[in-house]
C-alpha cells in the first residue's frame, strides 16, 4: 500500500507554492524550502542578480556546489575511517596472533 501524501504550502521569496509530498517527508520539505528561501534571499539582497528565475538558478547552482563539496568531504572521511579501521584490525589480529602463539 502506498504512503499517504500531504499538500504542503511553502513560501519562497514571498510567493506561496503548494507541493505534494509523502506525509513522512513533510518536515524535510519545509526545512528544504526554508534553506532555499534563505539562499534566494541572500542572492536577491546582494543586488547582483535580478529576476526570480535567475535567482532560483543561482541558488540551485550554489546548493549543488555545496552538495558536491560535502560529498567529496564524505569520501575523504570514509577513506580515512576505513584506513583507521584496517590499522586497528591489523593491530588486534597481531596482538591476538601473538598471544595465541604464547599459549601453545
């Protein structure tokens, strides 16, 4: 059975939008709309970009760039964590291997 949908009203740059989303994602949608609204206000208030469409495109590009940087950081952290876990695992195996040899 499919999840129930909710009609959610969001306000972005003083315009109201009705958006349908799964009811369980309502809070995430509202949070996302608030982030988008903040980004678009920053761009509009800078005075360098005029027009709602252009402001929206610039906000989307900025947010996509933020996402790419966050994904790159995550990859670096994942690699670092994997390397550390491997090192710890090797040390544990070394210690256990050494103590098993002593037990014989």
